[in-house]
C-alpha cells in the first residue's frame, strides 16, 4: 500500500495503517525501556549497596550517547531507508540485550550498562527515521493530533512504567526482566514490517557521491537559515538547562522542602504522569485550533511558573498541584516541538534537523545534571529552582517572535516537497 493510499483511508488516524503500526511498536518499546530503566536501576542499587556513583552512571550511559550520536544518527537517517533503519535498530537492540543476558548469567553484572548504552545509541538512528515516516504518511492537518496521541501513550507509561519495571525485578529477578526487554524490542521490529516498504525514490534522492560530512554541514546550514528552527535551537538549550537542574534536584525538594522520605518522589512522578495523560488529551482536542509555536510557548510558561512555585513551596498539597499543572504543560512542549520540526522542515532534512536540535537540549541537560549537585553546595535550593524557572521563561520569550509564521507559507524552501505530498490533502 502506498503512502497516498494510506492517507486516504477514511481520513482517520486510527484507520491509518502506519499510525496503527507505529503506536503498537511504541507500546512494545515503552515496555522494554521502562523495564530496562527501573529493573536495571534496582539491580545496580542492590549490587552496589546504593553506591551513588554506580547509580548516577546509569543516567550517564543513557544520556551521553544521545548527545554524541544525535548528529550522526540524524544524518544517516536522511541517507538510509527509514523503515529498514527502524527495524534494524530494534533488532540490534534485542540482540544486544540477549548478549547481556548471556554474560549476566555467567557472572558479569557490569554488562547491564552495555544494554542501556547500545539502546540509547540505536535510538538516535531510529527516532529521526520515525519522524521521516510521520512526514510521509500523516497528512499535515493531522500531524499535531498524531503527536498528541503519541505523547498520550508515553504519558500512560510515565504512570505505569516505573511500577512495571520494579514489579518485574522484584518478582522475576534481573535475568527474566532483561529477557522481557529483549523480547519487547524484537517484537517491535517484527511489528514494523507492517509499514509499507520504503519508496525506491529514496535511493535516487541521495546522490552516490554525497559525503557524510557534507550532509552534516548541510543540516547545520539548513537550521541556521531557518528563523523558526534557529530560534527553536536556542529555546532547546535554555530548556535543557532548566530541566537538567529540576530533574537532578527533585529529590532534595522532597527531602528538604517537604520533609518527606525519598520514596515520596514516586508519588510526585505519578501525579506528573497522570497530568501528562490529561494534557495529551487536551492537546488532541485543540490541535487544529492552536498553532504549535503558541502551544509550545504555553507549555514553557506553565513549566517556568511551576518550577518557581515548587522551589518556594513547603506544602505537600501545593507542590503536588504544581506538579500536576507542570505535567499538563509537558505534552504541549513535546507535541509543539515535534509538530514545528515536521511543519518547518523538508522531508529530506528531517533526520539532520533532529540531529542538530536534539543535542541543544540533551547537551545542556547532561551538563546541568553534572553541575546541579555542585551548585546546591554553594547556592540555596530555592534560589536554584527560581533561576531554573526564569531560564524556562526566557525560552518562552524566544518563541513569541515565531507567532507570526505560518507553516505552509514559511516553508518556501520545501514547497516542491509539500506540493508533491499535498495532492492528497
């Protein structure tokens, strides 16, 4: 079935074969990812007797590859066939997990870091390929709704995922948990075969003599020439700083500002996850009425005010309410960003644009994750959180000049691509 045929099936996202497939694949991936995150975290905690360095290393091996390989993965995603790229990435993730399972069985427990490391690298090739397929198979007027549904699915796992990983580890142990990861990744690869074969035109679009480094340079140039994407990159960087601070010091809000044991953090995360699910539903309802740049700005505004409020609050009910409001804003940020990238980027550049913009966020977040602990030794927690909120607010201000841009009018560079795809809209 061709892309044109898929787009025409009833005009409904849930009758879109591609969308059905990508949702089912993502369910399986989310199962694997959350079992990986929490089962391995519990295992490392038990193995090292709660050693902070060993636990912190889990986050390091997960986020560092995202920063390093995002440029590379995005560039290759534009050169390779997106469907096959996603299938191979899930398949190789499954293979790496089963290798870890074998080594773990023979006593080398440190290999659990390897599973997280490889999975994080492969996701940098798979994620931009998925974005390219969204551009191909989802009509422009349905993109924001599709992203909202996709984000709602992720929100569901934000609520259920931690418990899924913990229960899997406590009831079945680390070996069964890792086997579940491998099977989930493998089934995701199998499910992706439902997506129509990659278009042969993808082969001819990439000239045989085109070099990797030229492609990479072209990606940076494409972002630099676009006022929308360039502003989005600066916004990403500011958001990474704020989020890196808030995520790292969230435990100290629980301990110092609320006077609760560390286990209380899970309730804050659950409230946040429920709000994300609600927020995703709200975005679906207003998707056609609110431009993505305004949606993104609103999400930033809510997050900035809630960060400041959480830092100042010593009341448990107030903090939970602020966490809920912040959770409502998170889908607006994620959906707004994804929609803007898709609407203001030519299909042939989507991988590279992702590869350029993602490190803007991940790089600053990783840096602040490492720095935030040291900042707390020098500055009061309230002051750090308020500063993070003001940085987020500055990111929102950068988006205001973008309100005047219209996706179809501003994408003049990609008008030929839009016209080619627009005949079915």
